[in-house]
C-alpha cells in the first residue's frame, strides 16, 4: 500500500508518503519554532492557526516530492492523539476531508506508537524490544512485542524529560527549543562540574521523576555559586543528570525484561550525550541499542505514514466517528 501520513499534534505540520514496497518516498516538515520562540514554549492557539496555514502546502509538497498524484495513494493516515487538541483537529479533519473527497480509506494513528515504531523506517528490529519514548510530553518505557502490542512498563511521575530541558533552558535564558540549546551549549563543557540530583526511585522501578532536578537547578542558579558558574558547565551538568537516569533506567528495564534490544524514540533521543551514553553502556551490557536518525526522533509524518501503512495493510480502517484525543492511552 502507498499511504499519505499527516502529523499535527504539537508545533510541527508534517506530511509524508510511505510505500510498503518502495519505502519512504517523501518527508516534509514545517516547523513553527520561530512563532513560539518569543514565548519560550508552544502557544496552543498560535499552533492551531499555523497548522491551518501550512497543512495544504505541506501535503502538496509531500505528494510532489513522492511523485504521487492522488490516484497513486491507497490510504491516508493521520495522528489522532495525544497532543494539543486544536492542533490535532486541523491535521485529522484535513485527513478525513481528503479521504471523503478522494474516496480513499483513512486511519487514525497514535502519536506515541508512531514514535516507538519510527525505528522501522531505517532498521528491521526484531520483536520483542524495549522502547524508551522520551519527548516533550512523555517519558515512558514500553515492552513492544508486535505491531499492535505495546505494554507500558513505567513513566514519569511528574515532568517529561523534554519539558525539564525546556524549562531549564528558560531558567538559564539560553534559547528555545531548550533541549537543542542545552545540547549545543554542553558540547566541550564539563558534565561533572556540578552534581545535580538523580531520582532513581526504587531499585527496580521503571518510573522517572524530573521535578526535583528542576527545583535543584532553580535553587543553584539563585545561589552565589550558581551566579558565578559558567553557563556551559551548568548546562552540561544538568543534561548529564537527565541522560544518566534515562540511559540507566532504560537499560535496566531491558535487562529486567530479558530483552537485549533497546530502541530510543521521541525528540529527546536526538540528544548527543544520551545517544553516546546509551550506545556505550548498551555495548558494555550486551544490549543492542537502536538510535533512529535525529530527524526521525522529533515529530515527523514519516512515522505516521509507516504505521498507517502497516495498520491499513492489516485491514485497519477508521470510520467517520474518528476523533482527536488529548491524553495518552498508555497509563499505569
Ligand atoms: N538534542 C536534543 N537534546 C535534548 N532534547 C531535545 C533535543 N532535540 C529536541 N529535544 C526536545 O524534544 C522535545 C520535542 O520532542 P517531540 O517533538 O517528540 O515532542 P512532542 O511531540 O512535543 O511531545 P510528545 O511526543 O510527547 O507529544 C522538546 O522538549 C525538545 O527540547
Ligand atoms: Mg512527539
């Protein structure tokens, strides 16, 4: 099957075409970073309006790049949730309208699932695997046993890791999006210069907590030592506290599950230090670590088109009642 995928869950309007035989044919992302930068975070109402402006040109470009007219498209997949409800509705309603006008089937896909399966765009991972989904809104571990089977093992009790990066960058005044800014600042800086707390929770817990770390940074920045500190070393030390826990807990979960395969997914898995640590520690512990390209970690529609193609090829279809949802379906 050849599927057009549409993603609009947060602040990226994206469209892609994935073909079950030929693979990924196009992948277009229009970012709203400049629109939200002045606010230091995504403003939901502005995000919806930007999606409205971008969705038609982005879909047209994805079709043109793929050399596909509507006749070559067998189905349309769109992110149904979780995410910002206004943003989701723009992409989803557009997909449903196209489905009606083109007389092609439509399939709603889950944003978290599409992150977790994005790795298949580049690698044929063997099931089962453990997935760390670490993004702006989520930090969770899953046991993934098939295309329809993802079991929640644990997740953050408070902030997502991406949220911690973004809020920390705002406190330090170093730019937006925060994770990217902190990653860049940390290059060449000393990650052991300051010791920020790591919340390991109980010995075998697959849960995470980053709110204490955020408070520790705020307290440190307000102290005389913090005021005199080199911002690069603060960024690197803060980043180290996050990625140490992410890599440590993800590898521990893989070992507990008896699965020697770990897949990283979501925007924070674009982080250079996390990628290095996960790869090094995985090699030392006999766990194969899969790292999708950075552009496939952050929000994109290639992962939506891929998951849509797999699901629709297996007979999955959504009806006219298909609607957007804001909250995650994967809970403890
Ligand atoms: N190099 C990086 N280092 C650390 N964090 C990063 C990096 N690149 C992006 N991020 C973070 O990734 C997050 C965005 O990821 P993504 O686009 O997957 O999240 P989202 O779609 O907003 O959230 P979710 O997928 O949970 O709905 C932001 O918090 C951003 O700061
Ligand atoms: Mg995302």
